[in-house]
């Protein structure tokens, strides 16, 4: 993967985002003119493609403009949501933690029954 740590690469990524937004705006303007042609009609394949270009261009372009080179930053994901949740993950002490399925949950002190729900509705 290219090294995007330098300032000129950051500006290049942000400029690419501006270019993607500009292409999306052109596609959405063309889509607007096609949709509002009389008579009313079902969406054509070209209109759907222009809508996809507009959505992807504005979404990706705005992400590039806002984040620049930081779009490639590594993000730490919480253990229950990560891909390695079912594997033994080493800790700082060197001992591997058990898989998430083997961890015991904290017992709850609140018990919800159908009678307590009915009583709360009165």
C-alpha cells in the first residue's frame, strides 16, 4: 500500500475527494434533467447508474475531503465486535484470554416477569 504520510499525498487524497464530488454533482444534475422529462416514466438503467454514481461520489468524496490521509488510520475495534472475538487473544501479561463464549456475564439483579410488566402498565 502506498505511504500516505506526507503532506502532498494528503492534499492529493483531498483533491481526489473534491474531484469525486464534482463528478457526482454532474451525474446528479444529469439525473435531475432525465427524471423531469415529460411524460413520467419508470426509472431506466441509465438513471439508476447516475444515481449510484451520485451517491458513491458524494459519499466517498466527502470522506476523502474530510479525512484525507487519515482514511487509512488503523481503528481499534472493541473485542466483542472484532473478528478475533472467538479466538484466544494474548494480553499484556502474556496469558491468552479465553474466547468470548467462555467469559461469564455479570449476573443481573433485575428480573423481568410477565406479571411485573402487567403491573407496571396499570
